[in-house]
C-alpha cells in the first residue's frame, strides 16, 4: 500500500507557476523595495515625528522701516517691491533684476498680472512697469485719487480737479490727455463723485461707480464704451446705468468673458456686459447679512468675501471671519471659518492666504486647507511666489522667501 502511494506521488505532475504569475511576483517585490526606499530616504514615518514646516531660505530684500513697501508677484518666483523710494524687481533668490528710483510722499500702487503702476496721492505722474522695466508714463490732468490696471496694460485713473472729478484710461500708445477715454463731473452737477473705475481686459468697456449724496445715498453704476467706434452714437459712450439705491460700492471688477461683479454695502451683484449691444444684464444678486472686511477677485473666475460685524437689523448673519468663495455665477464654491476677524487676504495660484495677526492659513478655491503657519514676527504682508508652498513674508524692514518642506518635529534647524 505504501509503495503504491509513493509511486502515485512520484508519477503525479507537480503544480507549476505560470510565466504571468512569476512576472507579477517579481513586480510586487520591486514595488515593495521602492516603497521601502521611499519611506527610508524621504524620512517619512507614520508617526508624529515628521511635519511640514516653512523654512526661511535667507533670500529676500531689505528696505527702510518707513518706506511703506508693497509687494506683487504674478504667480511666479519674480516679485515687485514698490515703496516711497521707488520700484524694484527681483527673483526669489534676491538678486536685483532692475531698480527704478522715485521719491513719493504717499504712494498709490495698483497691480495685476505682470503690470504694476505707482503714483503719488494728488500727484500728476503715474509710472507703469512690467517685468522688463518701465512700460510707459502718464502725465495726468489733475491730482491722482485712485487707479486700477489690467493685465494687458490699461491704466484707469480717477483724478480730482479744483471743481470736480475725472476718469481717464491710458495705454502705452496713448498716455496723454485725453487718453483712450475720459469722463468728468463738475460743480453744479450735484453732489456726486466717482469712487471706483474698472476697465475690461479686452479694452472695450469701462464701469464707473458714481456716488450721489444729494438727499439719499445712492450709487449710479455707469457702463460706457471706451473707443470712439463703439461710442459714436451715445453720450460719451454711456450705454447703461444701474441705480444702486442707498448703497455705496466697496469693490468691483470685470471677470472672464466680461462678467462683472460689484460688492456694495448691502449686496453682491453679478452682470453680463455686452457683447453685441453693450447692455449690462443683471444675472444674480445676493443680499449681505454682514459687513465685509474683505472682497477680492482672483483667477478671473472667482471672488472671495470675509465677514465683519453683522449688519444692524439683519436677523441671520455669519460669524465674524467667515470666508466664502464664489464663482462669477454667484455660486458658492467653498468656505472656511477663520474664527476671528481677518487682518490679511492675498490671492494667487487660484488659492488664498488668510491672516489673523501672526497666524496664516492657505486654502484653495473650494475652501480646502493647504497649510497653516504662525509667524514669529509682526507681519506686514505675505504672498505666494512660484507655487503655494513658496511664500514671501514681509516684516518691519525685510521680506524673506520661505519654502515649505518636511522636517522632524524636534529639528530646530
């Protein structure tokens, strides 16, 4: 019996692994080795002895304490520094690309894309820069009150005469009176003055918010053509006026595809401007329950609001420090609760940096957290450079470049 069993086992074919199974086993072994090497050499562990921290690279720029520096980056490693002393441009390694010396008393700065404009409050000259240096200069007809720029290089300036106000648009080819466009209001036309003026990226439209203070407060939101070809059969290009009753404008901007969003003291309102007949059609309106500490536009397709105190008489309101992100359709895409009053807001890379004193948080346009950081210094400004993990932190007399990296929790270096 035993001999029969032994002969049976000896003559029975033994199971063999197929070629495909052998290949799968070999691939699995290789993957395991790669993962082990990753965890070992990257220093990654599943415990709490590793963390993501911002590391001061030692790169940056120094400035005078009282120079009032303003920083701007076009989502890359290169950044502008504009101050009372002038304008400089440098990459994140701190090496100066170029520098322009000025002497301003109360500088006004406007920046978008790779364009930065600077002028003195009540001054007559504006200097417009791009990443190559001086782009063009403008000599204004009256003292500068405020201004804005487009990424394509259009400058819109609000000026103050002795007897009224004016709004002008310039570019690198037409930078003297009357510019591409001008509009003015003088004494005898009632208590009215422009508070905001924005030009569309394609250079076709301008929106001017004109506050009227005769009896009741109201704002006339004027939409006008800029070029004479469109404006020839209109009153100085005017094709639409929206009356915002008992409201003042806090901020406004053209967005992608000539969507236009305006924030007032009581509403957020979205319009579609043009394209064929130049009308401004209201698309949506969102009443506010809180005053806003911040309203900013970013990425051409989104804007963000941060709540301040509750508006008196409103029953339901958000807590102070509630961050809400919307698209140009007025649809909320995300939110984030800071838990306290915001002191800082910066945008870039389709994301936000939110600040409360020395504590900062980065979130994307969906409201998802990217990182948090606590600065050991009083911080003037903080902004993204070439990615959301590389930032410029400006303190009292120096701005330094920080990069986020993985470090040991007990590694003081």
